[in-house]
């Protein structure tokens, strides 16, 4: 099973998923935890280029293509082999992030970005996508208050950009209701983690 985790910056998805993964492993499930962009050495190198705060001159289409390239390498080296072995892959960000950030917020068009990524992924969609939804102002405030959290190039965008990201994510959830589950990430960490685990288990045990 392929599960992806999405949401605006500062939605707290990583903390909730950490808790859920720990519980799933206790139950005996074989979990491969990974992230995008990155997850493999080559994909991580591409990640460094994309998120480097010095790369302010990066063209929007270049950014979109780099994400797709990193995604392809990640699938080939890590995701597809794990799925073939019958493991559960839980990935922090995937295709929908490109649709939201580059397609929606950058204005390149969701369908255009979907076309590029369909080629890169050979049409590989997640079985389940958890969308951690939160007001971008709250999310960005969380980032500012967390000294340990990496601040990347996308965090530096204006609030209008982050609002577009959130709105596009919610549009995607309406477009693909069969795989999206929206979680209110403004709740307490405990409630968000509980909902995350319950949602994953309901789909795994289906």
C-alpha cells in the first residue's frame, strides 16, 4: 500500500505520522518511511538544489521539472521495490504537492503539472492521501516558533502563495475523494495523531 502525506507548510504532519508509524510497526506492519523531494541519494541531491534559499533565480518550470525528476528517481529506487515486496510505503509529500505548489500557487496549471508527472511516475497514484489542513498563517507561525525546523526557499514565499497552496490542496481533495482524507491539523497533536492512525488502519485493514 502506498500512503502519502500532504499539507501546507507547518501543518504538523511529520509529528503525527511519526506517532502513527511507531504504532503500526508495533502491530507488525512492515513500513517504509520516506519523503519527497528526496528519499534516495540522487533524489536528495536534487532536493538540495530545489530548496536552497540562494536559488531565488530558479525558473518556475525548472522547479516543476526538478520535482518530477526527483520523484521518478525516488520511485525507481525506493517506492516501487518496497511495494513489490508487499510493504507499506508512507511518503511525506508526493505528486499532489507539485499540483498544489507549482500547478496552483505558481500558476502553471494543475493539469499541466499532472501531465508532466504522469510521464515521470507512469501513472502511479497513492492508495491513500492524508491532507493535513491548516490556515497558512498558523502554519507559518509554527515554523517561526520552531528553531529546529529547516527553513527552505518555499517558506519564504508571501502569504498569498501559501493560501493558493492550501486552496489547491482542498480542490484536489474534492477532485479525488476516493483517496483523499482531510484532517483538521489545527487540533491538538494528540487528536491529529489519533485521527492519522485511525485513517491509515481503516484503509490498510479494508
